[in-house]
C-alpha cells in the first residue's frame, strides 16, 4: 500500500508540475529594483510606472535607491542575488562602474534589465529608455532657432552616465549644422542642482558673452538658472531636459529657462515591466527599447493648461 501511495503522489506531483509549466507562476515573480535616486521627480515617476504595471502582472517588487552612491547600488544588487530574485532592474549610478554588480547577477543566472541609464559592463538583457539622442537633437534645434543661428553655448554635463552622453551627442549633432554657433564650455554639474549652480557660475564668470546653456537634466538647468539670475545675465537662454514641474513652472514664469525636452518616465517604468514580462514568457526581447521624447516651451505649456481647463 505504501508503494502504491508513493507512486500516486509522484504521479500527482508530476501532473501539477506539467500544468504549471514546471516554473513559478506569473504572480510569484520577484523583481529587484536599484534606482539611481528618489530625489528626482523623474525617478519617482519611473517608480510609479514600475509599480502600476507590476501590480497588473502580480509581480513583487523589491525597490531600493542608491542616491548616487555606486558602492551602495552594487551592495543592493548583491542583496538581490542573495535573495534569488527572478530579475533585476538597474538605473546605474555609473554606467561603467556598475559592471561588477551586474556580473554577479550574470554569474547567478539572474537576468538584468536597465532603465533610463544603460550599463557598459556586464550582460544586460534589454535597456529601456528615452530616445536620448533624439532628445538632445530637439534641444539643440530649439537653441539654434532661438539664437538665430549664431552665438556661444555652454553645456552643463554629467558624463558618468550613458543617457547623458547620448543627449549631448544629439545636441552637438544638431548644432553642427550651424557653423556660427560654438560650444565654449562643457562642464560637469554631476546632475544635481547645487553642483550645476557652481559649474554654471564658473562658466558665466569665464564667458561674459555667453548666449545659451544646455542643462542635461532639470537639476542642471535649474542650477544654471540660479546662476544666471544671481549674476543678472539677461538674454542668456537655457534649455533643460525632463520637464519636471519645477522646470515647467520656471518656463511659465518667463525666466531664462525657455524650453525643456519632455521624457515620459512613467512610460519607461511600465515598458520595463512589460519587457520583463515578455522575457519571462519566453519571447525574444530587443536589446534596446526606445521611448519617445518631445519638447515644450511656454506656448506649449499654456496650450496644454488651456486644454485641461476646457
């Protein structure tokens, strides 16, 4: 009887496994998320997108934030490996420096996906981000038109991350069509407002005839705006990137910040989870999933506000 009972259990277990595909059900998936920061509206919106789509898929998210600390982010990934999560999403603090953490996930057989910022070291299944080269071009084209094809421009950069490198590449490509526009400074504001303020201050002091500034994100643009206002440099035009509420407010107030490239971080978040779901289901996913961008100025913002009021 014992033998018959054991045999029946084995058959039943085999049947249950075959019905479930021999793997975790969709609702049992756990995904570790290592954000760059929660200090930016952009990443809070990206997180909201991740959460809303994960809830639909019944995935469990374990969300951490490195707050620009590379060592902390690598430790977070190592913790995900220890937990044996089913996938990891990283918004790298440093595109190259994050490599050791990603390789540990690779060694453990855990698929890694990057959102917003890509990694140049380690194996990543798919990278989901704004089309940053296109966004940089939009910023460059707007400035070139505002400057009537001539002037001196500075870039408040953050070259540690590839998404910014793409933005700057697109920006420079757009300006290359205008031989009478020159880039006289390209400085690192580290993507945060206080550092960008100092970087822009140095640029304004070195170039008293500066005409425009491109801030690679809104903290950079707003830091540059702080410097321009402190120095009372009327006529300097600033274009930012992200279209966060503080930047939109500055544009509406008719400050030196005239336009902003729009990203859709919530869409990046939902698309990242959708891409992971495709991967879990066995579908082939592309190595890069671009998300559209746009550009706004005072006129566009006022039009949107009026449409909302109606």
